[in-house]
């Protein structure tokens, strides 16, 4: 169910990133109306949604590079959120000096890191039920196809 919710969130971010960004601004900024967003913000949100959906739908067949990058980003956000917050502000906003952050931005960034790690872990599990022969899904297909028996 969590996988389905995250896929839905990713699809929302792809199709309508503005409400997601606005909600994050309301949560993280004391003055969200004063923020001057760069056009890159919408592209970044869509890319994040695309990565979520792609990894969660493709599972183990997805890119290990993308999975590793998302996992690394999640780990860095959990352990060192302040540099990432500063970097993302400079990428997303034209007027970073005018931004007034809420005191809970650092814990929220850590939660985002946990979300990234959750997507990474969920993408590694395919969600397939084990088959009667003990495998998961099609994992023993090539052995059966070539008549190889396991002892």
C-alpha cells in the first residue's frame, strides 16, 4: 500500500508539481509569498516524481545507478541536511536572501531523506509472491527453461 501511495505522489508531482511545491513552501518558509521560484523548480519536482514512479514500478529492473543516487541523497539528507537545504535554495529560488526558514526545516529535510531511503528500499523489493518452488516470480525461469535442476 505504501508503494501505491508513493507512486500516486510521484504521478502528482509529474502532472501537477505546483501544488506540491506550494505546500512545501507553506511548511518550510515563514514568507512563502515572497519566494521567487526559478523555472527549474518545476522541472526538479517533475524529475523527482519521475524517479519515484520509475523505481517503484520497475523494481529490481530499474537502474541501479538511479537507485544508488537516490539512496545517497537520502542518506546525506538524513545525516547532513543543512548543506543540502542551502544548495536546494540556490537551485530553486532566485532570492535566497529573502527566504525566512521555519525552525522545523532541518527535521523536515531529514524526513525527506527518510522518504528517499524508503523509495530506494521499496524499489529493491518487487512485491512478487514466492512461487511454489520457493523462488520469487520468474527468478528460476532460466533454470527451468534449460532443464537445470537445483539440488
